[in-house]
């Protein structure tokens, strides 16, 4: 085997070279490898990596051939370790032929690799595995036409049953064929590719592939040590000029255009039969986006989320964590543990009114963690079941009715995950004015996932009437501001959902892994901010500034909103992270310091409150400090205005909560 | 990876979290380049790696037990 660090450029296919299996993840490559090689297999890490590569021997047309199974990849030119290993094997092992293993149900993913193999001038045979499952789903693939378009042999297979193995062996025994299918990119990219190709040394094999890689994957291209340094530098200059033309990263633009070429091929060879009986999942999937039938499904899902997060997460789990784990064990233990500390201020900083353990860790672990855990679990279930895109389709309709154009709706939906990141996605909007409008709406009225979780938790203890009023105030605000936005945002339909995945039973492992990843991300991000926020409040309290701020805010917080003075500290926390502020209000509510009306008003104010510090800095980055201050300057009085008007209205109408 | 919202397939390496974000350092969030939906790159999560390792060990133990029996 040639070392991947050799000074060789792309090696030409060798008649005596190995057969290399390439394909996307989970397409049955390893099953096919097992069929071809039986028991003559060695598995070892690819040199310099942790990626395992299996090698074995197979008998093809009476000749003993080496077969190599590569890791599953979706893009041969991407910078990941698996992709690098696969690329290195293709470049340096001089394969006689590649078997591109495809999932027949998802041909487009494999054809992306086919287009790249074509560019790399590597001969291959396309094995359409899982053909039986494709047939069951009513998918027909015209393999003859596909073979004509690609210019290579195409074989249908069911590897798990050994079906099609003889056809594959016959195709492998024939002369290796190079594919004629490669993607054509837009004019600017094609010109850049041509420029780079002319820079490459004479005799460079597959120059187009090398050029595309130099333009899209600098690090990967650096591994092609046959490319002289001065060529790489000049290619980098071409790449910089080209990159300036696109909003998205160049790698993404190239992949996207390659995918367009693939879609055209798929459209010409793919056909779907009406299967004899529509599955229950398919019927449910269709109903879930129906303008009328979809509504009760949305309501039922939201109700279940509310019950699970609001009652189980915020009630049962928070009660256990706060009352038992922290109340009975951690806080008393921490108080005992720091009792020997001679300096009072240090003791207070750890276990005092604004103490590290008693506030930051208690809020972080005892209140927010159980709530966001249940929320993230539900969110992962929605994602993995395929319902989330359907929910987005349903939510898209009322948002459009509010007067927001299709493109503007998208960041609003994304804001339910994280407003900070959603602010960044406003880049998809065409004008600065549009971006500013949507950024304002996001900062104003769209609670992020963590805040929404805590709010749902608090609602769980307040009953449906408070929840309905809170939803009504938010939707009313969105309608009012959305209407204003529509006066300056000319509408255009959105087609942001590319494909609706089939509705299915979520896989437990996927849901658990997604939830774990989210929790880890949340804890890493949130705890340092909670600690910083608590330290800030502790400092304000020690300097006597907190009571001065409370007195200063008293006309607003106590007289206008009708909240107790302690709520001021929670609103200050809300600027650091809105979920932190919401957790503080949750704590006050549970301690009986807020009645239902005060809870409702405080929830509305904290939802509409100024953007959290991360979102504020994102607005500074995306626009300017002046804009961020202007957004905060509008939202701050607006949140208090709405909260105060709500408080007065509920009192005047004598609405029982 | 595949976007859970719009179904678009993309490489997480192409669309790492924006360096403009003040919390970008070590951030595992990737945004779908088509619709902007935020997904977590599970390969960056320590908890996920540990869970996967635990799952693999459990499988091996179960396999070894089957072989013994």
C-alpha cells in the first residue's frame, strides 16, 4: 500500500490494483464486503488516523483480487477524517475499479459520489443495493438509462440475500469504465476551475478534480503533495476572488450545484408507482400538513409538550431536584462545608442570597436542567419522528397571514431554537431593512428554546387561562408588529422545506444522543453565564447598588407592573440570559412571592424583554452598536408598556386567573 | 448530515458555527446552509461519544455472552 503521505499525485488506475468499495454510510457496503471476501479479512486503522479500513481477498472471474472497504462518506472532497481516508485510498492505492454502493431508495446521495468519482477519473461500477426495499416503496429505477447516462455498469442488488452478486462479479470482470457524468458548475466557478487547471503541472491526472478541491477544500488539497506550493498559493488567490461572489461558503455552493446536476439525472431515471396500500405513517404525514386536519394535530402535540415539560419536567422533576437533591443535601452540605471559611464575604458568595451554590448552581441544575432536559427530549422526538418540518409548514401559514413574507418567516421559526443564531440567519433576507425588521421581531417576541422551556414550566403551575392570555398577548404583538413589517417587506412565497421526510417512529438511540448533545451544549454555554450573572448580582448587592436600582425601578416594576421589588433582580438577570431571568421568576412564583396576575405580567415582560447579552452582541456584529442600542432602546420600554397595560386591563376587567 | 427541518444534506465541516457569534468557541452548533436550522454536530459532544462507547461495550459484552452460551 502506498503511504498517504507520499510525494505522488493522483495515481492512475492500475489493472492489478485493488477493488475499492465506496458509498454513503449505512448502504450495506460492509455486507457486500463480507459477501465478496468471506473470511479473508484484516481490519486496521488507516495510517495516522483512527479510521478502520478492512481489506480482504475475493475471487473475481477466477482471479484473486484485493478488496478494500472504505468508511461511509457523503462527499469525497470534504475535510473530515473519513473523507480523507477514502480519498487517499482512491488516490494512492491505484484501484483497478471502484464499486460505488448505493441505497436504491436514496439514489441522489450516491450520485453525488458518482459525480465526484467521474471528476477524479476513477472507473467504477454502480451497485444499487436494497433494491427490494425500493420496490416495496414503489420506486422504479431505469437501470439501463442510468447506465447510459453515467457510462458505467449499473447492477441491482440485495446484498443481505446475496442477490445480484453474480451480476456484480460479471460487471467487475469486464473492462473498467470511466464515468462520463460530471457536474457542470456556474460560469464563475467553471472559469475559476479552468484557471486553476492551467496552473497545474503537465501530466497531472484528473486536473478538474484537483482544481475543484483546491477551490473548495484547501486543507484536503494540501494533502495532494504533487501540487507545487506556488500553484496552491495562486489557486488560493483565485479562490478568494471566487468566494467573494457568494454568500455561502464555496464548498457549499459547489456541492449545491453538483446536487442540482444529480437531481436532473435522478428525475430522468426515477419513477414512483402508487403502492397498493398507503401506510398509516404516510396517511398521518399527509394529515399533519393539511390546512384543517393538521390544526388539531398541532394542538394535540403542543398540549402533550405542555403537559410533559410544564407538569412532569417543571413539577415533578424540579420538585425532586430543588426540594430533595439541593434542598436536603447539596445546599445544607455546602453551608456546612463553608462554615469554617473565616471571611464572611466569601461565605456569602458561596451560599448567601446571591450565592454560587444557592443561586447559580441551584438555578442551573435544579430548575433549568430538568425543564430543558424534558424540552430537549420532546424536541428530539419531534425531530426524529419527522413531525418538526410538518409543524414548520403549519406554523408558516399563520405567520404568513400575519403579513410576514415567506423568507422572513424562517428566522422567526428558528428563533424558537436560539434567537442569537436566528439573528445570524436573517442574512438570507435581501435588504438591510428586512433584516433589521426581522431582527427586531426576534429580539422582541420570540422566546428561545431554553426560555420557552422555563416559561412552559411556570405555566404548568398557573393553569390554562394564564397560558392562553400569555399566548394571546404574544400573538397579538407579533400580529401588530408583523403588520407593520409587511408595510415595508414586499411579500414573496417561501419554499424553504426541501423535502418532507416520512413520518416514522423515533429511534430511541437517535433521540437519546440528540438530547445528550443538546444538554451538554446547553450546560457548557449556560453555567458560566449563570455564575457570571450571579457574581454580578452579588457585587451589585454588596455595593448597595441593587437596592438603589430597585428603588430607581420601583415606579416601573412595583407601581406600573405591580410586581414585588425582588423581580427587579430577575429582570437584570434576564439581560444576561432570558431563561435565567425566567428561572428567577419561576423561583419567586414557587416561593409564593408572585400571585397569578403578577406571574402572568412578569412572564410577558421577560418574554418581550431586551435581547440577552449574546443576542445583543450578535446584533452589534451583524449591524452596529448603534443599531443594537436602538433595538434594545425600543424593546425595553415596549416590554414594560405591554406588561403594564396587561396588568391594568386584567385588573380593570376583573378577570379571575 | 441531514437537516431535520428542510431535509437538505450537507457536510457539517462546511458550515461550522459562525465565528461572528460571541459564543462560537468550541460551539457544536451547525446551521443548515439552506434554511439555517440549527443542529448539533454530535461528533463534537463528549457525552455522545461516551454514550456510543458504552453502547459498543454493551454490545460486545452481549456478543461474548452469546458466544459463551
